[in-house]
């Protein structure tokens, strides 16, 4: 509708169309919230949330339209280490359908390159419009990142934000188990366990295996990295690999590879999360 109206050359009609579409999106969000909210929440007067969040992973396609419909929206792009992101999608066995590409290295690489191309496009055409958040910053410093996100929305800070894993709302995605655990670091660099087997995918990703993105939340400063003196000392010691230990390592890799598809661990890879102020 926006494209069709813009071709007419009528500026007022375009403004009205954008306003109407924006109102429709918000009304739909309100209806969805009413459907999933509990009766006691509505009875407590929580019928008019001050902010609505849409965290569809494909929102990065629509940053331009989101910007037009909601010029005051906070658009969050959560970016994880590239190979962790791609491996997280690959290791899950999704039902047959639109996610079939996650089981194929070339298709995964094509999808990832398209995503990076679009993010670079938005940063180039709408500089500063997308707020980037490094997943690793979120994991290592949840209080710091969360407080800056809430601050960016214009809301008051509430400590219960950090207790999201204790809430009882239904979760209908593959991250159901992870959500109940709270923030954890187990999956950082998890792809490294299978690095040898993922080399064809690494080659397809190429230079984009590295993503030097910094969290761009206003006023956020990541904490200084912790130095583990014991680990530093141990890493400095020479390592001797015997023939026996080499054989054991190779056998372990083969076992891990065989059982990989039966694993049920990991997280959804987050790409774009717009947040709207009404």
C-alpha cells in the first residue's frame, strides 16, 4: 500500500496510509496481548502496556518500513558470533517447510550473507537508526545491557526484568528450556566443538566469519574482560600430545559428530527486535 500510494504523488494520501497501517499494527499487537495475557493480569489493570515488542527474526527485512510506520521505535539488532549463530540453526531439526535451508551448508551461508548485506544496507542508508547489541555483551553483562535497553525505551527500571526466567508465560519456541534457565554462557563458542566438521561452512562464510560489531546502546560501556591468572599460567605451559591421547581425541570427535543431531541444546539466533513506543 505504501508503494502504491507513493506512486500517486499525493503526499497527504501517503501520510494517511502510513498512519493507518501503523495504527493497524498496534491494534493487532493489542489484540494478541489480550489473547495471551492472564485474567489476573487484566484484573490488575495491566490492560494497556506502555510498550509493545515484536521480535520476529525476519524483522531485519523490514527496517525501512518500520522506520516509516514507527519513527520513534527502538529497533534492536542482537548479533551473535557468526559461526555460533549459524551452527545454532543447523543443529536443530526443524519440521519440514520454510526452514529446510538450515540443514544445508550452502543455503545457510547464502541466508547469512543476505542478512549481513541487509544490516550493512540499513546502517549505510539509515545511519544510527538500528541499535546494535552484541549477544556476548548481553550474556556477560545482562544487568548493564538490560538497564540501557529499558532506559532507551523511556521506561523506569524494574529489577524483575532480570528475573524473566522465573515468569510463567507460555513459550512456544525451541528455546523453551533455555528461557527457564536464565542467561547462561554454555553455548558461547559452542561451534568450536565441531570445528573440524564445519570447515566447509566456514569457507562459505569467508571473511564474514568475523563480525566486529559493538553494542551501540547510548551510554553503554562493556565491562573490562576478566583475566583468569590460573588459566593464563596453564596456557603458557607446553602441551605434549601422546599417540594414545591423539587417538582418544579423534574417537571422541567421531562420537560427538554421530550424536550431534540428537542433541537438544542451543538458542534461537536473534537478528532483529524492534520495540515501539505508543
